[in-house]
């Protein structure tokens, strides 16, 4: 689960790339905001039977570098994916799977360079109609996701203290033990300000991502997806859900929606086996040798 290498994105930010194993067709795995590529490890246990699993750490996450103040554009999530593909010289077939912002990233990579992927699996991507994240028409309105991010506890004595903090709290209380362990492994780093650990994705950086979400830009980009895309979702209450997946799948020629029962927005961390099965079924067939 170690970082295999780093690659340089178009704006100079160093992107850490984790090779989670397997020797089949390449499968790029994009993680959710606030997490890291290693969070995919429990899912990759099954996926690497069929794919070569490659999990970058998003900029400002895990072991990747931090951009400047204006480098948190969501378009850069797609650009970073392309930088990884180019540096690793990956050739077809190549597939992508992502969770939340990571799903947005692999989708935007396909939009920025059509034909990059032979198929995508996107679990509750952050793709909303403009201004859907809050109702106010005031451009200076507070962003509730950014506000919540800035309030996160960011420092711990060690990983054991972090585990005691997260384990009983939602959404972490729903995580598979292996997924929570993977998050604690790469989601915390040595605190340069003093003894102890801090979140690898600083709360201020996570908040900046939400503030630069560019929902109109990403929403309009959906219609330019030309490869087959499965929009997967859980059935638990939230901002996404089956209706949103159906809406997204109806906007592209080769889209389909899939509902994974019992899962919330954090489905890939809650049921790695069910998610792996869904990915293999969505991206399987003759092209993967399944």
C-alpha cells in the first residue's frame, strides 16, 4: 500500500500514486474528498484479481503536494488523473472508478480528453446542477460543506487516539474495519508543528475544494461523457441517491444507474465486497478478460 511514485501535474503539484496490485487492465481509483488513495485497498483486494489497481492521492491529500490558493479547481482533479495516466504510460483498455469527488475526477479526465477511458464506474459523483449545494442566490452565501470541513478536529496524539475518536462517530461507525484502518494509515501524517499526528488533508484545504466546486462547470461536463458510465449509488438518505443517479445516467448516451442496497454516500468504505462486485460487473466483459 506504499506510494509507488509521484508524478507532476500540469501546474507543478506532485501527485502521489499508489499501486494496489493486480496485472490486468489498468483501473484508476479516485477517492473522496478528505480521504486518500489507500482507502481503496479493501476494495482492491477483490478488484486486483481482474485489474491493475492504481490509486492516486488527490492534490492536498495523503502524500500528494499542496497547490497554491487557486489550485483547488475541480477541473484540476481531472487534469491530475491525466497526468498519472501519461506518466505511467498506460494504454488501453483503461478504466476508471471513483467515489464522490474521486468519481468527479475520473469523469472530468474523460471529458478533458475523450477516449481516455473504456468505461467508468462512479459512486455518487459530486455532479450537481448549478447552485444545488445551497438555496441562497447570494454569491457570498456560506458554503455549509466548507464550514463543516473547517470545524473538523485535525490533530491527534497518535493513530490509536484517532481510532478512538472516529470509530464511534458517523459516518466512520459504518465503515468496514479494514477501510477505517486504511484511512487512518494514510489520512494522518506526522504533525510538523509538534509531536503527534494531523490530518493529511488539512481542513482548510478540504474547505477550499468545496468553495471552488464549480458545480455549473462540472454539471455541464456530464453531457460530454462518451464512454459507458455506471452511476452507482446507495439507497440511504442523502444529497445523492437513486433519483440523482437516474438523472445523471439519462444525460449521456451510454449511462446506466445502479443502486447498492443498504449503503450511504460512503458506500465504498462501508461494503468493499459489494462495491468490488459492482465495479467488476460494470466494467467486465471481454475487454477485461472476465
